[in-house]
């Protein structure tokens, strides 16, 4: 029988209340409970977290780098979405 | 046609590197870049894991509770760092299990320094001060490595390792200021670890077969000799400060160059230790292999249990 | 005899010796992630030993530090349970030892958070948080191994059979306990035993493990009568302090 490795999990940590979870790395675990606990032991040894998410790596669907031009470049030309696009007369603050 | 396509991809790849744009896991990359990274990162990971053993050797004999906790935390950090690095190799498609098997079969290498034995408590000081000191010098530039996951792992590792060297230097300082017996212990550890620490930076630039390409790819930012010189320049005054003597008769300050000149390194010893003739090579690998073999039934049991639960949930 | 001092040695030595045993695993775990997890538990235990023995030294009032107590007593002066000094064996043995102990320590620290001795209560409160996690970890592993493969089931059942005889010692109600109970420093050993039994039964049920019917008990640690293993633990633990007396490290 082929030896089976534990599945790979991606780990996301919330540093403190008010911030979103951020990807920090991966690890191996046989099940979700173990993945959360391992994440706690591996990635929060220095009080880096208040909350942990784990996702089995093969459940992550990613955009393809080759599509990057088509996906992201069209947004570059839409400068009018940014406040700096607009002229505000002198003397007006806080707008 | 096909060939031109690869050429074009390689040109664009190098352009990204030259412009300091990081390479991420799914981006196109030359096979040799991928192979070089897998080799370098896994070697680094293995060094962390094998590096747990010489220090682990003193955990149960640490002289007081504070030192015991610090040493435990440090060796545990090394396990964590090994894990971050194995994670980085997995983003390149290298399976962790296979990577580790390469270590156990002798195919993959690790830092030769960990093939030296830790004979006294002072060796904990010498390793923290010299070995971690040398490692940090190697690693800080890697935080700007062209491969994203490796660079990010290194940022984390460097941040965590900043206490490792300090605790080592603290141990050495305490010993150097202690009883004559303690001072002798510290000097003896420095005598044994100094030259192996210099060897940690790898062969001289002329003999280093990977350096040039790695620098072009920004996997490496400085040559071995540059880093070694930097280490000597920084470490010699530290030894003087605590009253220990670097075991090198040729060591002297070179006013003109603004560096320390130091004696020749015994490369014959280095290559022999790399090839497996160091005092502890066999012990280290046997220990790691045994841990893996003895853990086999545990890993299988966890898999079997997870499978059972999935079936139960599904039914 | 100072009952509180004696009691603190019991609690502190349990942490010290089990922390020592777990730290032997560092670098040898069945997988990297678990190596890190066991070291975390060892670190918690060393930290507990440090604060408890420090307090013990203060209570004793003979100017002994936590290090003096940890490193410079003789074998017969250690007060830990026989359970915690038992060799690591395989991972199953280590996890079973840990689970039997954690299932005792969690309700113990829960009790002690209400101790009339405020310092002991504070130590218990901090230790309780750690112990909850230890228990979760060791209980989950006990279940995984018990209900895993045939081999893992057999190994962990054997571990339970071997270690079961050391469990009654956790619940010996003696003159130290009764004296401290009078002033509300400690609490009912009977209730502690009941809590432990409940946790153990639940986990063993889920793990498909059978509690041995051999009820013969091995005890003595609380009075300083240890197994042969403790001498070797101390030989390592005390090596530096004995070989280089009176030096600072």
C-alpha cells in the first residue's frame, strides 16, 4: 500500500481584532482539528494571532498568472475611480 | 517555434527579476530556477531540522530552569523554521515526504556544522553566537530573494531568530566572566566551533559552482567570501569584548582594506564532512530516519481515523 | 512539616518531571508539526514548575530558589507522581501518560483557581488555560490512536494497561490534603476523582479503549518513594549543578 501523506492545509491568521485574516503559510494535518491546533503551535508561538482559519490547499481555486493581463489591466485605465482624478477648488478641505 | 517561445519567456522572466519583481508559485519560471530553489530551500530546511539535534542534546541537562526554557524554545523555533521552509518548497511542487527521503538517503545535503558534536554546555553558547550569527548573515539578504514564498519565509525566520544569537552570546558572556573552569569551557567551545562556523558560508567563490547563476537570479545576493569576511569582521570584536581568543594565529586587522585578514580554511576537512566523514553525520541521519520510521504508525493511524470520520459523516 | 510547601512540591514536581520527559521528544517527534506541539506543552510545564517552585521556596522561607529546589534536592525529596516519571515509550505511551495526567490536572486547576491562597489561585488560573489545551491535544490523540488502525489501537491499549496502575496515586487523600482543605487552600479529592473519571470514560469510549480491570495500584511518589526511573532523570537534570557546584550560568 502506498504511504499516504497528511493533506496540506493553508493557514490564515487574524493578528488582532479589527484586522482581516492573512495567509501565513501551510502545514500538514490529518484532519481539520489537528490543522487548527498545528497552526496554533506553528504560527502563533509569539502571540501573533487571535483567530485561525485553515483551508485544505486543494480547495483553493486561483486565477491563472497567464490571465493576469486580461483580468487586471482593464482596471488600470479607469482612473476616474480614484479621488485624485478630480479637481477640487482651493479653499475646500475635507472632501 | 517552441524554442523561441521558451527563449522569450526566459527573457521576460529575467526582466522581472532585474526589475525586482517577485516570482510567485504559479508564474512561469525556467526549470533550472525551480530546481535550484528546491535544492537550496530544502537544504536550508534540512539544516534547521538536523540542527535541532546537537542543541537538543543539552535540553535535559540545561543548568537552570531559565536556560532550559530558552533552549527548548530555540530548538522548537528551528523545527518551525524547517516547516516554513518545507512549505516554501511545496509551493514549487516538491513533495515534503520525498524531500525528506532525499535527506535520509544522503542525496540531499545540510549545513556541515551540525555534524560536529556538542560536548559541553558552552557549546550551546558557541552555537547560538557563532552558528546562528553566521546563519543570520546568510539569511538577511535572502529576505529579498526573488522567489516570493522563500523571501516571506525568510522574513519570518529572521525576525524569530534575532533572539537565538543573543541568547548564545549571553551564555558565552556569562561563562567568560565566570570561574576559571567556566572560562576554559567557553574558550574550548570557541576553539572547536570557530573554523566550522567559517566553513558554513560554503566554498570559496572560485570553487562555488552555483554562485554566479544564483546571483543573476537573485536567489543569492552576496558571494560566500563576502559574507564570510563580514562575519569575521563583526565577530572578532565581540570575542575581544568578552575576553575570548579567536583560534587563528594569522588573524589581524588590515588597515588598508578595513577588514580582518584571517588564516587559511581547511577545505579538505570541509569536503570530507560534507561527504559524510564528519564526527556525527551517521548519528544525525540515523536519528532523523528513526524518528520518521517510528512515527509511521502514528501518521497512518491519524489518516485512518480521519477517513473513518469522513465516512461516518457521509453516511 | 509545612503542608503548603509539601503540596506545592507535589504540583511543581509533577510539572518539572513531566516537562523533562516531554522535552526528551524534542527533535524526535513522529512528524514536524507534532514535534512542535509537544515542545510547546513541555515549555508550558517548565514554566509552571518555575513559578510553583519559586513560590514553594518563598513558603518554605529557607532562601531556596526555584533552581535550588529543581536541581539540588535528593531523589527521596521529589514529590511527583510515579506516572509522570515513566519512560516515554512510543508516541502512544507518551500520549496516554499525558492524557491521564491532563484529565487530572484540568479539574485540579479548576478547583485551585478558588483557593484561599491567592498566589496559588493565580498560578492555577494561568496553568488552567495551558492545561485545557494540553487536554484537548492529548484527548484527541488518544481517540485518533484508539480508533485509528489495528496497530495503533493495540499499542495505545497496551499503554493504558501499563499506566493504569499509576492513576490512583493522583487521588490519595492524606494528612497534607486534609490540613489544607480546612483553610480552603485545596478542595475535595473525591470530587476531583469523579471529574477525572468522567473525562477518562468519555474519551476511552470514543477511542474504543477498555479500562483495565486490574485495580492494583502503584504509588509512593508523593512520599518520595519513586520508581528506578527517577534516579536517571535526576542524573541528567542535575548534572551541571552537581558537576560545577555554586556556579552561575
